C-alpha cells in the first residue's frame, strides 16, 4: 500500500489517517480524524498501529504471542494497558484501542498540535523556562516510579512540549518499552540516552531513567549532546561508558551544573536517588520554591491506584464478557452508593475488553 493510499485509509469505520507523524521499531503514529469527535479541536487524534506486512498477520489473542508479528501486537496491547492505567497532567492521555479490517491492532491518544520535542522547546530558553520543563518531566517520572513503572526510553522525541495559554506544558509519551521495575532485565532503549550501566548489560532502574533526563538537560543548556553522536555507535558506546561530559559548556549557574552533573554520573549510586529529590535539588539550585502538587497531580494518584477489592465482581463480569464473545450475551446492572468504585470497575472491564478485540460502546444518560 502506497503512502498516499495509507493516508486515505479509514480505521474501524471511525478514524481517517491524514498524516504520518513518526515511525519506530514497533509501529507508526498518524494524525487521524475521529469521525465521532466533537468540534474541530476534538476531531484529531494520534493513532498508533503495528507496522507489519498484512499477509503475515494472523488474528489471535495477545496472550498467545509466539512469533514476531504477534509479539508486536502483544507489545502494542501492553503499551495501551500501561497508558490506560496512568492519569497525570504530564503524561499523554490514551483514548481507544481496537483492530482494523485485517485484525491489525491500533490505539489512539490525544493529538498535540504544533508540539515540539523537549530539546527544541528548551534550547536557547532562559534558565527558568528550562528548569520548569525539567521539573514537569520529573513530576511525570516521579509519578511513574511511585507506581513501580520504568519508562526505559526517555528521549526528546518522547517528551513533547505544547503551548497552552502561553504556558509550555510537557507530555511524556511512547510507553512501548515501559515495564514494571521487577521485570526490567532486557537491554532496550535509545543508545544516545542510555545509561552506562544499561550499555554494559545492567538492569534498568529509576536511576537509568534519571540519567536520560540528565542527558536532555545537558542538551538544552549546552546546545549539544554530552557525547559526540556523530562518531558512530561503537565510539559513542565507549564515550558513554568512560568519558565524562564537559560541564563547562553548560550555560547555567554552578549549583545547577552540579545537579546536572550528578544525573550524568557513571555510577548509578552517585546519582540523586529519586525524581522528587532531583526536583528539590533543581529548585534549591535556582532559588525557587519546590512546586506544590496541583489538584490534578494529587488526583492522578487516586485515579490510577491499583485496582483491588473487587475480585468477585470483576470475575463475574469477565465471565459474562467471555460468554458474550462466544455468542451468549447478557445484561448487567451495576449499583451502589456514590464513590464506591462503579465507574472504575467498568473502566477496568472496558480496558480488558478492548485489548481482546471487543467493540465497546459507552453511552451517557
């Protein structure tokens, strides 16, 4: 299928592909029109789909990943499930998940119009603006880490900045490599933002995510990468492992340079211990108060807390869902006092249903 044909494709009778935004190892991201959207601003979404020859695709449950194509499908489903569980003002919002006419999976996210990469948005800006972008990124990272999630691929293209009412707002995205901390054994990521311990085959950690933030901080304050990216992969590897970045190139106060230098320490044990600790250090170095968590940030921890205490109800609903898939539908009424978790229960069921390829329709009375 040609590029022009692809950009006329209608996905699931709902999304019209309009523009290729990016392409990676797992999939491609498009700007798409949501035909069910309301108003011009709400009609655009970012749609991510697996990149694979359609003749090699076989429809099967994501739980049965046993070949490369199915592994890609499994990874996309896992990314959707990760994003669907996250609610934070500095993390991209996920909207919908489904399969197209050839059973190729996709999911949609909010579309950031005219967004810039972290480095493009921060390079050449005053120190206060640069530090603010770093703090927003670290707030998202603190949220992820408190939930035990590692991003593992933080880089400028995965940290976008949009302008909202004159304010630069950070959005962290692309969770295709994210993983629960205890499971982080594979060496993955982008070489230019990979920490020395990961390069040498070590395990991903909170410290390796913070190292990537340090690389991006260096880029916006020095106007270049801390190591010579043009020297080729092998030389770049050696520099990451053994060469200390030239901190004199940073156009920043000495105390701030010290914070960035700590993030770029070769030994992960010498880096600041958490995203929250880095935020405090940045604020101290620039004589600004530590930001108070906004209501949106506080609510994010409540909205995305682990779903517990409804095992019996969820088991019954999942059983009914499976019966519906097998051709025996039923109707269920969910009742209870306000605040007991009815919406959360249904949302958990919705996420699971979408990943299994079920069409989910939501109505409002």
